[in-house]
């Protein structure tokens, strides 16, 4: 667990709030829809008036719950996305504040190797992992990887660019972990990509799996 764990826990809380409201609204709508369908069947003791009255009441309840669910659909995930964006921005600020360069954090042997020009893209990726908790080293790794990318072959360049993007802010691990949690949130909220058309039932089912999919990552964040 890192000093940034609160950001993962706040993301967890925001997702659960959205997930629970969405699922509850859908359950009420689904129940009202079943009741409206059941009301279509006459009971043995129905009169024409009681039958029509029961159908009308059930349909009115269905329409009301459908409108309530539609309102939740329009609001709940955009609200979550805004909260998530705020958390990510605050995490970036916290990392930046903690990432002031510190000469005492330098590993001179590693710096010598990066200056030597002998390192491969895989070497830079390994360094990014090794020094994931050392902001000063991560910034140096980013700078060297970015310079190396300028003359690298396309496959190597792609890896070097990934290393640069991961390390340039001084903490690759925390930002990467947050973004990975965000990707799970997208899967569990039907937002895997723009225009995703996951059914409501699938979103509710995936939302219920959030804890299963993220518990370890949140605890270790």
C-alpha cells in the first residue's frame, strides 16, 4: 500500500455509489415491468372494471419507474466520470508535489548505463519497474527513453514511448495503477469504448463483480 492509496479507495467508493444507484433503479423498473405484464392476465374474480383498473395502475407504475431509471442512466455514470477525472487530477498533483528531484536519490551506476547509449527498450522498461518508487530516477529514465526513441526502430520506439509516458511525471506505478482501475470501471459500467452498447443486464452483472475484480488492486495501491 502506497501513500496514494486514498485515491484508489475514493475511486472505489465513487464507483460503488454509482453502481448501487443504477442497479437499484433498474431493479425497481424491472419489477414494475413484470407487474405490468402480470396485470395483463385476468384473475378469476375480475370484473371488467377491476381488470382495466389493475392494468392501468400497473402500467402507470411501469411508466413512472422507466422514467426514473432513464433519469439515473443519464446522470449516474457522467457524475462518476467527473468524480473520477477529479481524483485523477488530484493524484497527478500529489505525485508532482512529491516528485521534486533529489540528487541523493540518484543511482550513479544506472545513470552511467543510460548515458552509455548501450541500453535497449527492454532495459528502459526494466529500469522503469525497478525504480518505480523513486521519482528522480523515473524522470531521468523518461528523459533518456525519450531521447533514445528519436533514433530507434519502430518496435523499440513504441516501447520507449510507453516508458517515457509512464515515467515522465515521476511516479509510473501510481498513475498506471489508477488508470488500470479506471479501465475496470469502464468495463463494469458499460463504457468500454465510445458508443458501447452493453445491455442494462450486463452492466448490472458486471457492476456486481467490481469487488471481485478490484479488491486486491485497491488494497495494494
